[in-house]
C-alpha cells in the first residue's frame, strides 16, 4: 500500500475504529468529482458517494449523496425543518472537515458533523467515498456508511 496522506490516515483510523475493513485506494489522478471517481474506478457514477458540505443557521451539514443526484436544498430543508441550507464556501468546508473540496470524506473531521445520507445509496452494493483527498477513496456498504457518519437517511434529490 502506498503511503497515505495525513488526512487519509485519519479516515483509515476512523474506519478501523468502526470495524470497517475497506482499504483506502490511492488514485494516480485526482478524482474531485463523482464522474472522475467513477471513471477511475470503473463503476457507475451512482456508486460514488459525494460528500457535499452545506451551511445552515446551526452550522455545517454534510450530505452524502449518490453521484447520480443533485441535492434539492429546498426539499431537503423542508424535510429536515431547517431554513437557509446553502452551499458552504471552500473555507467553511476546510474549517468543518479539515479537508478540501473534492476530497471530503464521510469521516475524519475534527468533530462529527450532522449528516444526511441519500436513501438511494441503499440500492448500491459497493459505495465508494473520498478518503480525505481528491486522490484517495475507499469502499463501504450502505449500513457501514450510515454507522460511520451517524447520519440520518433521507431523500436528497
């Protein structure tokens, strides 16, 4: 296994704490979008779990969505009873996660984030998520992803 970046080591350690065996894969090229990650891994874009950080009046909200979806912030806001869900700035993303946009993992953050997990990811046997950098990813199943994030399952599109 290649040496992992420090951010990916934090993710690997969190995976191990949760008893998740998936190995972190280091990609030769950055895969900062779901389409790039899917192409690099040879999987459907719907098997990629996009980690999108939004900001609310209560702080950060991590949405783990299928790479095949766009988040309907108005609908999600209504379902969650939250007003003002807006895309986080790059600085807010780094502050909340310790990671840069394009490589945000579902875990390994300074503090656990309020998380929503796209219910449609339950239809995917093997989900791939970023592991702290645009060059690192790991496989996980739906139940593991929900447990890892402590997330709430919801429709997001």
